[in-house]
């Protein structure tokens, strides 16, 4: 279970302190899909970045608790956090085109993740990467392994990001507005893929979106973010 209690993340400037999160609490059980909604700028993405401990100055997590399967993540050494990212918890962002490296093939980027976490050889890493592309329903995965991000559609790029997120065994996924830049058909396919990963492989998903109807269709529980807190 992923448990957040009283999480506060502030952004500092010379003139003011912006309390993006101010006592946010929520929980995500194994195999659940839980929604997080709210107006633009309410702190939804800050919550996701805080869970991944990717907040950069002038932002800072100032208090609270983040527990993953009973383990307190706040206060862990940076190297331990880096190892947890991808192997235990991952995040997929709204725009995969800006997240993927444009000068590396899709396959190279997937293989790099595996070699970093598991010290795999090139051949084994490639085989695993192709399997991951097949798992997220990308046609002809061996061919797409050699493709670049600009050669793929928006929906396919998002599938690649999901493959990368679960490639190393992560069981908790933070999906931040991952359908908002897609057409309706691509949105449906991405949500069907997440549902399949949830039901067949026990993936737990925190689905961050301003699309309330989409959250209502797919989530067992929805939190509303307001004033830096999560209400349900």
C-alpha cells in the first residue's frame, strides 16, 4: 500500500511562500486505481512529484509521511530513492515527447533502464525491452525497438512510457494527465491498457486528471485536491 499522510510541499521566493501541498493525505492499495482531480494549479502534479521525491529548488517537502508497503520513504538516502524509482514506484507524465530522449531510439532508452537497475547484458536487455513493448500492445515491437520518439504517434509514445514505467517491476504507477493530450480513441486504448495491467498484474495506479468522467469510469475512489489537501 502507498500511504501519504500530512504531506506538505512549499515553494519559496523572496516575497512569498506558496503552499502547493499543505497536509495532503491519501492511500492507494495494491491493485487499485485511485483518482486525483482538481482545478489547474491546485497541486496535483506537485503531489506526484513529491511522491517520487523529484521536487527541485525552490520547492521543498517540509513535512509529512510517504510510506510504500510500510516503508518510510522520506529521509532515505538519495541513492536508495533512485533505486526505488522504476523498481517499486514509477511516474508517467502528460507529454511523453518531452520526456523521451529524441536522439536515442526507444529501445536504447528501455534497455538503459534495465542495464542500470539489473546490470543486464545488451542482448538480454533488448529481449526484455521488446517483450515490454509487446506487453503494452505496440505492433511489431522488434521493429519499434529501433524507432525514435518522433516516428511514433502520441498514443504509441505514451505506451512506450508505460512500458518504461513497469519495465523494472514497479507495482505503483503515478499517471499524471497521461490521456489529456490524446484523441478520444487513443485515450480509450491507454485506459484499457492500464486496466489490463491492474487486473492481470496487480499494478496500482494513482490516476491524476482533470477529467472527472474518466476518473468516475475507471477509479474505485476519487480524491479532490483543494487548498493543498486531498478531499474525498
